[in-house]
C-alpha cells in the first residue's frame, strides 16, 4: 500500500546543511599516514614526510576552529596531526639509531686498524692460559 506524494512535494531537510570540508584536511591526513608508514616500515625515511602532516594538520585544525561554520573535516586534519606527530617521533628515533650504528661501525674500524699485531694478543692469551693449567 504505497502512496505517491502529491506533485511538487519535497521532504523537509533534516538538521542543518553541513559546511564543505576544508580543502587541505585530506592532504594533511595523507601526509601524516604516509609519513608514519614510511617511518615505521622504511627505517626512518618518513621523518622527511611526517612533519608536513603534523604542521598542516595543526594549521587546518586552527582554521576550522576559528570558523566552524565555514569548513568541516576537523577529524581528517586531526588524524593528519596525530599520525604526523607519531611518524616524526618514530622517524627521529630511527635516524638516531642509524647515526649511532654508523658511529659504532666507524669506531670499530678505527680500533681494529690500530691493532698492531694480532699474534701478540693470541700469544699473551695462550701464555696466560698455560700458567693456569
């Protein structure tokens, strides 16, 4: 038993119309997510991408908060801010690890090159062990 509406009938809209999304909210989210993924999976390379999501997300959130009737999309901007922040932290930690690792390798190479004679070391160890037996 379906009834057809009369001609020219338009249903009343529910609530208020939503403002358009901020044009940079999605790009902040993409920068943040890509930066986080690169930081975690590619050994810290995301430290070069994640700050863009962090900074852009913070700026877009401030613009949306300043005039909420003009723009929507605060959730996407906030996601970009948070993932960009986490990606920057992980990327910086990975970079610190790689710098410490390279310094460790360089120190080991310098120490190994300063060894004068490896047989002397082995002879002194053998002499020390033979005295104990």
